[in-house]
């Protein structure tokens, strides 16, 4: 059995990398955090042109209705580049909540960016002040909401808002939407971890201490190898969770939680190792590594923190 991505998926990932690599994401992230979303919205428009925003939207609303593994391919790349905005919420979760709603067509085209709150694990909505649609999902229903008080995040480009439901309730597959939220966040964390690992490896080849390139030190090699192992263990769990979601497996909750916990751990290890490799300069606001460091800290608790997900795995294994 072949578990590799097919050629079309690899080309899809490459096209996303090519677009985002030319988009000056660090500047867009900093601008978004400062209240100027225009550069970031240009990035979202590029993603729409590539079909990323249409992945989970049904075909009847001009979506692609893609396999969840294709979603993981895309969101891992978006995590790698640190795309600002409610990425998981708009691309992975909102299409599930609005599966039969005509507003899905606007999601597919990229004209509409949505954000989602799903109490109790997701009590606040990301970027509710700039999203065109706020959704509040709970108890098997979804309602439109309005933004309330603003709460700063460790990631300045990821502002959180209290939200209040105002619209009429509509039935929605809230449980499945949550799994997509956790899966999408896990994929972003894997992408961020890989990016920090790559950055650390390159920097280790350049930085010298006591007249020696630090990449030649065994301790540095072992530390970065540990990160590589963690990432390579987390990635198949994320794709495995995507397969469980696609198949409607009874083990979906277990598989998604295992993926989220492993991805969160890999990203945290990558962040610590990258910071140690770079030294204090890596955490300065001027260094682009800092953007990924704070993004990881913001995404680890999003859609269920690692402790909650480990508990769910344990409960599934002992049931």
C-alpha cells in the first residue's frame, strides 16, 4: 500500500509554495498584526485562485469538495508560510457548518472570509473584526454572531474576540466541524514546525562560536535530528486523521486528537530548538523566526490544547 502523496497533490503543494514564497509573507503578517489587512487579503486572493478556499466547499456551490488529505496538503503549506487570518476557521470549518448554505459559494470564491467560535473549547473567534462572517456553533446548531470585546494574543496577527449569537439557529454537523478544526490546526503546526527546522538547519551552517560553525557540534545535530523525528512522526498521524474523517471511521476522534497532540509537541520542540540555534536574535521582532515562534504558541491551544486531546485519546483507548 502506498501512503505517499500523488503527483497532483505534490504539484498542488508546489504551486502554493511558489505563490506564497513570492508574496513577502513576513511583511503581510506584520501588517495584519498592525491592523492593515490589505497585504494579507492579497495573499488570500491568491489562495482563492489556486482553489485553496474552495477545497471543502460542496461542488454545487462551485467548490471542489476535495478529500481531507488535500486539505492537509494545503494547510500544512499555509502553516509553513504563516498565512495570517482565520485559516482553519474559514477554509476547513466554515464549509462544514455551511454545507447546505448558499454562502458557501462566497467562501469558495474567496469573496468571504469566515471565522468560527465553538464553545466551550473554542470560546472566542479569531479576527472577528475583519472576517466577513462570524459563526457560532454549538449543540448541533450554527448561528451568525457579532464581535464583542477584543483580546490580545501572544501572536499579534491573531486577535481574539468575544462573540454573541444574533442570527437564527440552523442545524449543522458541529461535531464534524470540530474535528476539521483540530485537523486543520494540526496541519498548520506541522508546517510551522518544518519551516522552523529548515530555518534552524540553514542558520546552523552559518553561525559560528569559538571559531567553529555550530552545525558541526554533535549536540546541535542531535537536537535538530530530534525535531526531524518529531515532525516525521506527527505528519503521518495528521494524514491518518484525514483518512479517518473521510471514511467516517469510529476512531476519528481518537485519530484527530493523536494528530493534534503530536503536531503540537513537534511544533513546540521545533520552536525551542530553532530559538536555541539562533540565540536571542531569533526572538527579536525584527527576525522572521519570531513570527513562527509566536504562531506556534497561539495555535497549540487552538481547537483543544494538547492535554485535552491526550485525554480524549486515552478515553478512546480505554473505552
